[in-house]
């Protein structure tokens, strides 16, 4: 539609962004959603019934229930702005500049995290690494891209994203710990000193990552001034067999899709049998 409003403040990455992606394993775009998209997306998320139910609880109630976060995967209940994220020009340009032309939409998720949430340890995300079927071996080197959105941002020390720039060059290891990764032992493989970087981003930010890069999240303190952090994620995979969470596409998404968007959805979704030879 020619009269569609912009989702992002610009439509294409700079070449230095792409250089940064290859060097560091991620690109951070602080405040990249337009004001209108940020307001629209935030409203759509906060109006979802299970999200409303979750944020209407008090911290004490959530702690009693042992539920400091609300999580849904796949996140299919998307409104106008949530839907537009999937193939907004900046997203398409980033994927084409990094993965190339052959990629598919894998899945999405939504998480609302309240005070008292645990940290998420440093990890890589890729669903072919730690499974040992022939298909998993064949698919290991392919791109798996996570696009992280932070509608209300995060501050350092308050459920902030931690990245280890350059760690996408370290081959996946099941038994890797934070201490091992940062010990210096893998610096040669990464061709740099591996250290944590604690990010801080304003509302409306996106972080585009190669999911091979180690990343984690700090805890959300009980005294956090931000009552809850909103996080939504879209994941894209290089063309090939399904990953562990490659989602079934709702039929109405397919029938409403443009020919270009349809291509993103035309792939198999994951089932228990997907990897069994
Ligand atoms: O919550 C975040 O900022 C990132 C979460 C993450 O790394 C994950 O869900 O795999
Ligand atoms: Fe992750």
C-alpha cells in the first residue's frame, strides 16, 4: 500500500552497520521505530488479554504465583504494527544484506517481564547444533537471525541485554560456560578479546543479531523503576529444513500476504518428525 506509514525511521542499513554485524555479530538500532509505530505496537501488545491480566497483577501476586514473566511462542496475535514488522523495508534490507535472498520467517515470541525475573545466562541460539540427526549436521553453518524489539527499552542493571561481540566466531559448544567463554581461551578463535558488553537502549529499539553470538540478560531487580519490560522477537532462518520452533503459519496470514511475503511463509513448519530420517 502506497499510503502505509513507516515502521522504522530509515529503510536500509548503512554499509558500516553490515560491517559491524560481521565483526561483532549484532547491530543495535536505538530508538529506530517511528513514534507512530512505537505507540501503535505498544498499544497492541498491552491490549492483549493475557498481557493485560499479567500486568494488572501486583509484584507480590506475581511472586506468589512464581510468574515474573508472561511468554508466548509463537506470537500470532499481532495487530497492524506487529504484522508490519515482518517485512518492513529495513527488515528486508537487513536480511538480504546479511543472509542473502534465500531466507524464511521462522517464528516469533512475546515476553513481558516484571520485577524479580531471573537473569538469562549467556547462550547462543540455533536449533541444529545440539541435536545429532543428519539434517542437523547439514544445517549447522546456516544463518539464524533474531530480531529483538524493545518497545519500552531497558537500562543497564535492569534486565539489560548482554552481548559478547565477536563470539559468533566461536564454534558452538554444549558445555560452554560464561567463565570459559570469557577466560581468554577462545580469543584466538574469535580473533579478539571476548568480553561482555552491557547494552542500554531507549524505547522503540531493535537489536539485530546473528544467533551464534553469545548473549544473555541481567535479572530484573525488585526495585526496578520499570514495572515491566516488553520484548518481542521475530526470527528468520536461511532457507532449509525447519528449526525446532519453526512455526505453523496461520492460514489467514498466507491468504492476506503479498507475493513477496508469501515467499517468507512458504516453508515447512517443525513437527516431532521433522528431523527423523
Ligand atoms: O530478553 C531478551 O532481551 C533476550 C532473550 C533471549 O536471549 C532469548 O529469549 O533467547
Ligand atoms: Fe537468546
